[in-house]
C-alpha cells in the first residue's frame, strides 16, 4: 500500500519529463562532409531564364521566399534582377528595338523550376519600360539609378519586403567599369503592395561618406535572417547584413533585430572580437569575395559563405564557419565556371547560394554572365546575359536527435 503513491508519483514524474522534452520529436539531423561533394550544372533552373520575348536577360538574381522562411515548402518566390534586357529574339537574332532597364523582378508560384508558373515583371510608363526601383530625387538624373542587393520578407515587420539597393552613377570615364557607387539605400515595400510598388519607401544608410572618395562599404551584398520567425534551426534572433568593403572586396557584417532593421542607430558591427556600434571598427570576415554573395546554414554548427573569387574569377568558393560571422575556414572551390563558359568574350561573376531552393545537404548556386564588349556581343549572342545554375551535393549522413 505504501508503494502505490510512490509508483503513481514516479509515473507522473516520468510523464512530466517526457512532456518537458517537447513531446520531443525525433528528427533527422544532417551531417555533411564539406570536402566531399559533387557539383553539376542544373539545366532545369538555367533554362528557366532562357527566353525569346520580353525579359530575355538580366543579372543580380536574388531569390526571396514570400513567406519569409527559406524552409517553407508551400511558398512563392520573388526574384530580383539588376540591369535587365527587354526585346525580341527570332531564331538566334536579336531584333532592333531592344532596351535595357536598371532593374526588374519575376514571381514564381511554387518552388520548382516550372516556367509556366514564372511571371517576369518590368515597370513601364507611357508605353516605355523603366526601372521598378529608382532613386527618389527632386532632380532625377538619367545617369543615376539603382542596382539591387539582397532582400527578404520580414515576419517581424508585418511581412514587409526589404531590399537593399546601391545608387550607381555613370562616370563616362571610358574605363572597363565606367560607374561608381554614390549611395546605399534600404527600400521597404509594404506587405500586399501591388506591382510596381508605388508605395515603396527609401531610406539611405548613414554609414558611408561618398564625398570624401574614401573606402566605403556596400551593405546588402547578402542577408541572413537568423531568427525563429524565419524558421531557422539555430536562431539567435538577429538579421545579418553583409557588406563589401574596398577594392580588396573584404566581407564585413552588421547585425540588428529583424523588426528594427531600418533603425540604423541600432545596428552593430563585427569588430573581430565582438559587436560594436562603431562602423569604423569593422573587421573582415574574408576577402576577395564577390559583390553579391550568400551566407546560409548548411548543417548544425556549419554556416556556408558562398561567393565568386574576386567577383569575376571563375572559381565559385565556399568557406564554412560555426556562426554566421565565422570564423570562416579555408576556401573550398566548389565549381569553375570555365566548365561552362569558354568564350573569350564572356566573363562570369557574383555567384551565390539560394537556400530557399536548396535541399538539406545541398546548395543551388547561381552565377551571372556578361561581356566587356556588351552591346557589340549581345546582338550576336542575345542569350548570353542570364543566370546559370549549379547544384552542389555534399556527402552526408543523418542521425536522429530529440527536439
């Protein structure tokens, strides 16, 4: 009789312990070996951007899940493009009347490479194509425009869309790159805003002095929202905004609570030891990265930094670190774009991973194609200027863990 209360107490204690473990679910944890992988062109995704009418080329290509969660299965994606070509191609010939606009978007319903579910969207006014996002100014200048950086739908800010943009001004100096960055802006598009987002808000970042001609940081080269609301498996509650600093293309990072991303006085900057409010204290996480890049969680305790070496060399590289700011290990060359692009008139650039389109233990990576003789070559090879895709699959094994 004395054992019965003890038995009941023991059973209740056991049940309480089990429930406190989550009604713990047994889940598979993917462990990857980053040194063992295959990398192959992904023709399905590459062919999604092979087009003959309307939008037929563009660079940039950031993929933004509209749920705000990379791991959401039933989702739609917004793709961002910078300089965009619009026109008609008959056979292999580009027809007269083609134009370039400085940015465009496309909307994909679902997350599979199905061209019937992709809609390309270009703004227009009075029958003339124009950029969707342009610097707001009392004195518009045709030589000043936006290229788009990374963006994300922010569950902690009413699911508004945030996009970083670089204000670019043509220099007409006859150099290989006759332009310079003259501003860095955060664009906010309210949730549910119809295309072409007339109610967008633009807020300049205060971290650069462009008048001094000194070294600047291009924030928005990549974003990683490491929050629970974004569905991340190891959230710390911060959105990481990556920037490219100087001619050596050093990678630096800021962080902020995602719901406060446009409160620039709350940004903190990684100084090599910890976080500081002083942007001048930033220290490089890596160097010789590309102007567009990505950081994403590859496996438990492994965050993958993906970029193209020096922005335009053919090596697509990855470095792994235990946190979103590293320390990142040695470069691993995942792929060489010379496998695909052997034309001496062309170059490749700005590789990045798309975690919203990547299965566990894999990375779907895009890179862009261009030419230093663009307007001469585009008429002969009108489909050169479009993203290509590579799928990297790492050696992996699963183990069961309680969550």
